[in-house]
């Protein structure tokens, strides 16, 4: 749920303070948007292009398949298709009318767009493009196979005589028509390098909107990490620290949680690959390999950091701030990392001291934001190893200076 934080405007502010004039890099940042054009509450990030892991194009295997709907259902019953229902974009989940029209297309023998899936080591398929289409078909034909609510047809355009029907209510010949419908599926075979898979799927449009990197990670890296990130993003501590301002439609909130975990499990100074996207993918694999107890400890560490950030930074946590500027900026991913990780390393006594000196912390942060090098480290090429280390060290130094002054 999006909070009552107004969406950032891209128009020039009506009044320009002296701080705005003195700080040319304090322009209104651009934000990421959902499929429906709403702000996600997250600042658009320039991660940079350096350090992508090379791969041999000869290792890419893409095989076309034409399974029938009946075969898809059989695969699903055998747990050989991962529909990952929470992958559906929350802003654009199809309503009953849209789902019914898709079933009507099958009944009219109208071909559906190609589905794209990634084959896992156990020969199961992770659906990357076409989740809602397949979910709709399964929900109508055999909802129990995926634990879905049955679909009853409505608002049909040409076959309105079937309005109100479930699959079993259709004439036998129409049931057969659906079950024997061949679907066009492109399978990215197992053995294809992971970087190649991400490259391929990043080029695919879903409903006119390219998949975000976190949506791709969620689709292509099955395992406990999916549910774990969703759990962290739904924690009260995270929702309060971010002011309920992150729209979950594009999984932006889960990426924030993943980035915290990535730098918790790998200290910033050990990040040297320059491949930030690969770094986050490896973290998801690492989370999958943890025990339940280890994930529980990470969750407690995450909640501790969120509560501390709320106490110290209040409603300005994880956002750019400038002296004399009162408008509230969207959440910045790089600031989320550096503030959350540095707070997580503080003792309860240190967090309390920083909370009591919140005004001093705020002034010091304004000064840090006036530093073009720091501003650049959270705004441009944020995946660069030098910038990663610089911004983490800068926030660490800020906390240390405030604490030392408090103890002096």
C-alpha cells in the first residue's frame, strides 16, 4: 500500500531557495514508475555499465516448444512449472473481465503471444514472460493444481452464452478445444549462462513494460530467497522506516531489502567485481543456501537497522536532503544501503546517542550532500566499486564524528 506521501513532481519548484541556487546538483530527481504510471517512491538509479560478466554466445540454447494446455496442466501438477504468483505486478493484475477474454480467445482459436520460460536443472520451467496468461488458463481449467480460486467467465464479447460458466460447465467439445490448444513457448535451456539468461529476458517486453532487474531475479532464481525478501519488505519496521512510500508493484521494495542483505553478507570493501547486478544475483543464491536459523538472524539484523534508521533520520530516512530545502525526495537506493548498513553496525547506546543528536546528524548529512563526490557516488554509476566504498566510508565517518563529539 502506498502511503500519503505525494508523488514527486518533475516541474520546477515554484519557489527556489538560496540553498537550491547554491547547490546545482539538488535538482528534483527522476523516479521509477509502475505500469500504470504511478510513482514507485524510488529514485531512478544509474547503476553504470562497467563489469558485466562476459559469456560465450555459443552456449545460449533457446528451443521453441508447442505444448498443449493439457500438457502444461500436467507439468504444473508435477511441480515442473513455477508460476510464482507473487511475481505478477500488483498494479496490473488482470481482472475477471481480462481473464475471461483470454479464455474466450482460446475458444475462438486465436493464438496467444509467445511465452518465455527458463529451464532449471530439474527440467522444471520458471515462467518469465506470460505468468498472467498461464495463471488465467490454469485458474479456469484446473485451479486446484495451483491453489487458485476458480474462474467463472464474464463479460465475453462473442461467446456471451458462456457467461457465468466454469470449465466443467462448457460443452465437451469446447473443453477439448481448450485442452488441445497448442501454446508457443520459447525455452531457455539449462546450461545457458545465467548472465546470458538475464540479458535475453531483459530485452523482452511484458505488456509494453520491460521487466525490472529485481523482477528478473525473482523469476530466474527460485528458492527461499523469494519469500524471504517478500517477508522483509512486509515487516512493520521496513514500512515505517520508508514511510509506507514504496509502491510494491515492480518489486522495488524487495530490491532494497536484497541490497541490505548483500552488503551485510559481503562487506562493502570486499565488493570489487564492478558487476553490481551479478553481485545481487549471487546474494540471492547465497540466501537460498542459508539455514532457516541463519535467515532468522538476518531478519533480526534487518529489523534492528530499520528501527534505528527511523529513530535517527525520521521521515527523511534514505532520502537526499539539502540545507534549506524542505521538500521530501524519493528514496535513494544507494542511501538506503549506506544508512541502513551503518546503523546496523551501531550499538543500541550509539543509536540512542545519534537519535538524541538527530539535528547534528542532519546538519552533517547536509554538508555531506553538498560534497559533489559523495553526491555523485549515490547518483551516477552507483555500481562502481570505488563509489560503493566511498559512500559507505563517508557515512561511517559521519556517524563516528557525531559520536566522538557527543562523548567529548
